[in-house]
C-alpha cells in the first residue's frame, strides 16, 4: 500500500485513511456541545484492506487529534467503544453517550440526508 496517510476532513466531518489519494476507510463524527465533545458514530475500513491494523491507526489518530483539540470523546461506534476501553490513556477524555447525544446525532444525520 503506497502513500497511505490519515487525513482529517473537516468538511465531511470524518478522519480518513487514504491510499494513493483514494479514501479506503473513515471514522465519522459529529461535534456536539459547541465543539466541546466529538461523537464518533461510524468507523469502517474497506474490506480489501482489512486485517492490516488500519482501523487501529485511524482510531488512534482521530482520538489523539480530538484530545489535542481539548475535546471529549463520545463513543457511539462499536469499534471506537472497544478501542477506548482497551487503551486506558483515553479514559479521562471519554464521555458516555446519553439520550441527548443520540438524539442530536439522529437529527444531525437526518439533516445531512436532506441536503
């Protein structure tokens, strides 16, 4: 895999794994509470790139950048939930998802679908 990098695409609200300029994975999020929290709701790596540790690298970069920005992590995505549980260094930065988070996320995603 040549020229693999992880990019923060703020326009699409996601962190991306790029291979030769092509998106092969992503960790999608919505910012919440005036940018104090970031809700991660979907993480995926294209099937043909599975088993190479890319999801872990993607999660690490996404979570590290979120923490560096002074934001809390709200894990809704199953992969991110498991990842933060496995790595204790993220625990102080995690906020459990509440009904308010989930309602916000549903509404934000519905608005995006209408555009």
